């Protein structure tokens, strides 16, 4: 291969700064969209299990729509189409005055996509280990939402901790598609460096390693949480 | 105390209750028995509204269970219920299982609730198991925790849905003894069970169900000595013969 490797270029400014800034945005997008995914996903997952037909249907519609449209298309819809559908004043506000519209669109778009998948996992977890306890919990006078919050959700979350970890990892990697609406996150910055220096292989190699390290940190973090609060605690205690 | 009037209930096309009428008076112990699929469990789950009914009316202590405006959670808090499969919360200790609803429904402080839970667990003979989780307890112990959990709300009446059917034979008695002690204390109880010995010792009246109907509603002595329907007589010969 006739390629002139030069790793040193990455240490020069502004490229070194671009990589760091890209990493920062990747982290912010991942965390922001994961917070949205978890809160929306948990709510929709519980709603899917509620003993109320109307609530179940609303949650199902959300889940089926958002997990069946490609996330890239969803980002475009949110970014380019959604503001046009709103009343003029509001649409204009989003396009002109909303601070950092690319970031907000990215975390909302990615968060709602992941949220639909999280919701299905939460529903599966509750159905597998918790839902049979609902009559007992209601019989003590707990309201349905209390029963979910205090009993069924903690059990369901523990049961699906593994799949949720994978979902978080997917969300971190999915943050890279937000470059299509102009987020200068890690992948975008690597391309940026390639355009300026023609040393794209080095830049992408670094980005690859950083994604890998991020993923491993997420896995480690989730494992610590699982040990501390999750089912692992019980597996240990009862063995 | 508990009044059931002309209860009808279907699951899809299957009619499980066909016009059941019965009453349990204050302080009375009523045993509901009958073959599997006769509707006993469905009937008892209607009492606290866990199973919504199609037709008829139910009142508990004068409050209508079937009225849309009734605050069902508040009503359920006054009726203890014990299930066939215990249904304890597996991620909590025995003490936490008993304290949970006291804290979140009765709004007792944690300290108050735990003190009451300790008393109740002592009453069912489990003082030494406060911090055990359900999977560390035997079936009989789990069922006694679940009785303590139901009692923790200071209920006006207790419902038992086949409380000993999931237990190993040697653990049945420890649960029945707790129930018998409760009955002696004057608790109003409606008990679905196949334990005819318990019925003979403790019940005042026996309801016999088959095919979604209450075929017999008689004082215990009359039910065991001289049941009025042929179906009940057959049932008794089968369950009493072993």
C-alpha cells in the first residue's frame, strides 16, 4: 500500500482540538439521547402493560411507528420536515431561535428511536418477571402506577439489564449519524481532518479506537450498576 | 360485610359465573369449595374488584365495588387477600414485603411500618426471618409472610384464594394454623380451599360451587352431614374418602 502514514499530524492543532471536540459532542449526543430513550422508553413500556386499552394503544402506536422507520430518515424528518408542519411562528422559532437546533434534533430523534426499542424491552421484562404480581400489589391498595413504580418496573429493569446495555451501546454508535444534520461529532471531525490533511486513515483509526473504548466503558459502567443494584446481587446472594 | 348479588362473568364466550348470590357476615368464616373450573377463584377475585364483573352487584361493608365512582384502591386496602402462589415481591425482604403498602398506601413512616411488620411476622411465627428474601423461605413460610402482608393494612375482611394448594403437604398445617388463629380472633374470612378438615374445624358456612353456580350455601354441620344436592354429595365422597 502506497500510503504515507503520519500519526503526528493528529497531534497538531487544530486537528487535535477537532478530535477532542468531536469526542465531546459524541458524548453529549449519546448521553442526551439515552436520557430521552430511557425516560420515554420506560413510560411507554409501562403504558403497554397498563390495564387500560386506550393507554396501551397509544403506547403501541408510538413503539411501532418509531422502531420501524430508519433512524436516518427520522432525523431528516425531524430536522427538515417537522418545522414546516408546525404553525408558522413555532416553525420559524425552531429554525431561527432554538439554541443549537442540530443538537436538540439529534438527541430527540435518536432518543425517540431508541426509546421505542427500550419500551419493548421494558415491556418484555415486566411481562416475564413482574406482571403476575400486579393483582397482589393492587390487592394491598396500591394504585396501578405505584405498583409499577415500586415493584414491576424494578423487577423488569433487572431482568432486561443485558439487552438495555446493548441498547445504550447502539445509541452511542448511532450518535454518528447526526453528522448528516450537521453535528460535528467524532465521525464528522474525522472526515473533516481527512479533507484538510488527506490523513483520513489515521483520523478514522483513532475514531475507531475511541468508539471501542467508549463502548467498553459503557459495558463496564453497566456491569458495576448491575452488581450494585441488579439481579447479579441476588444471583450472588442466593448461590 | 360482603354481599354478592347475582354475579355474572364471562371470559369471551366462556361463562364462568352464572348468577352467584352470597353473603359473608361480620366475623364469619365462609369456605368456598367445589371442583376445578367451578368459578371459585373468579368469584373471590370479584370481591375486591380484581376481576371486573359483567352483571350484578357487590358491596363490602356497605361500599359498592361495582360503582364506577368507588375509589377501588382505597377499598382494596381494607380487604386483605392471600393468593395461591404467594405473590411476594422477590426483590424485597420479608419485612419490606410487609411494610411496602403500609408506607405507600397508609402513609405510615418507615419506622412505624417496620415496627408493625415485625409484630405481624412474629404473629405468623417468622420473627427470625425478617431479612430473608422470598427465595430463601419455604413455601409455607412464604405464604405466612403473605398473610402478614395482607394483615398489615388492618383489613376488615380477608380473602384466601386456595392458600395451601401450592404447598408441600407437610407445610399445609403451619398455614392453616395461622388462618385458624385469625378466625378465632374474629376476622371475617372468605376462603377458597380444598382443605375440608379446615372447613370442618373453622368454617361457619360452606358454599359449594359447580359450573359457575352456587349449588349449596349451608351451615357447616349440615353441608358435611347431609348436603342437599347430589353433586355436592359426590364431591364430598371424593374429597373425604382419602
